[in-house]
C-alpha cells in the first residue's frame, strides 16, 4: 500500500525473472536466506551496487564481488537511502533504486523504484471446505500425523510440507508411506494415537528445541530420522532396497559446505553416486586465483545454524 501512487514496481520473489531489471541500480537485499543469496548474486551482475542486510553482522564488509554485506536494515528514509545497524553506529546507503525484501519483517518503506518481496510462502488450501477440519495458522498445517495425514481422516494426505530439507529423498519417503497406507498394505494408528504423536512432536519442537511456531514444518537435521522411520514403516520394519539415506545425508552436508565456501559456484557441482556410501563430485568448479581473492560475498550459516536456532 505504501508504494501506490509513486510509480514503484512491487513484486514477490515468485515473479522475479531476470537481473536486467536492476541494471545500474543501487539495490538493498534484506535477508541472507536462499532466495536473498541467489537473487543478490544475480542482481550484482547488473546492478551498480548491492547491499545485503543480514543478522549477526555489526559492520559493513565490502567485497570485490559487488556485494556489500551490512547489518540488518533499521530504516528506509524519504531521501531513498537505507540505514543499517544501530543509531549510534549507523551505515547509510547510496540513494536506492530498489529494495529486495527476503524476510518477513514489516519495515516502513521509503521511496524506491522497485521492491521484490522474498518473504517465503504461506500454506493455503482454498479448495478444501472448512468442514474438513484442516487448520492453517502460524505457517503450520494441523492437525496432521507425521506432517502428512489428517488425523480425523487419514485418507487426506499432504505431501511436501516440510522445509529446510533435501526435498526429493524426503518426498519419496512420504509418497511410499502414503501409497502403502492407501493400498491397505500398512495400517495407520488409531486417531487417538495419531493425535498423541502429533502433540509429542509439537512439544519436542516448541518446548524442547525452542522453535518459533512458524517453524512447525522446518526439519533441518530432523529430516534424516524422519525419512528412516517412514521408509521402515512402509517396508515391514526394514529399509527397502536401494534406499540410501546416509549417502543422501553426506551429499547434503557436502553441498552445504560448498555453499558456505562459495555461494557463487556451489550449484555447478554434479554428484555421482557410484555405490551405497560411495559418491564423487563430477567436474567441481574451482575458482581461479582472481576469483578466490574475492572471497565469499555473503556469510552463510552452518547447516545446524540454518536449520534451527537451538538445533
């Protein structure tokens, strides 16, 4: 609403397509999550200057990659400049042409030519009648058993709700589990047992781990035991042939390490699984001496830090 009438271009990251839209612009990216990192790296190839504001930084770090890592944004001024950090040690940007929001924070917006909201996605199921009993609040879908089955009617199954995961191995486990249950080859617990399992899962997440309610479907390191459990239950208590979640875990960790070392090239790594527990990286990208001197433009948290604050 704050941009109506002033010619601003407002889009969500879902609609982001090409960095040419930010050619020769001064851009602020708020948040160093996956969307913020990837979009800022692309924009930096065309923009005049890119600032990426992220938690944990106390001062500005300038790199040769064209990205300036700065503390969290504290104010967007009417003169189109952004302020980062605390009032006692404020950093002021150049006049801005665009602000890229990659977090859910609600800032007072000053004048800008374009805004890209990278705030993630909400779960919504407008095609489900409210009488079915599916509740969506705080970015959590309830009441579900194993983050999949509606406890009041387990014939309604949700695949793909978890995030911060290796998606395809996890979704494969979910679909195998659901297929066995729907074909009558595996019996699900009674409703009361599913509800109790759901409550235990919530206590573990919110009370023991201290996760915010909006992180209900965040898994991180929880995904591996979750996948093993689903796989075993769907195969009479044992892992099915060809299921190698340990190798998937190793590759996931290696990809995370590569991302932390150099966010510009980690996507170019191709993993080849030779046999269970044996894998190689095909044609890994090795930065040149000049590229290495640039360093990683963005501080990437470890997998444990990015999965959960207390995980």
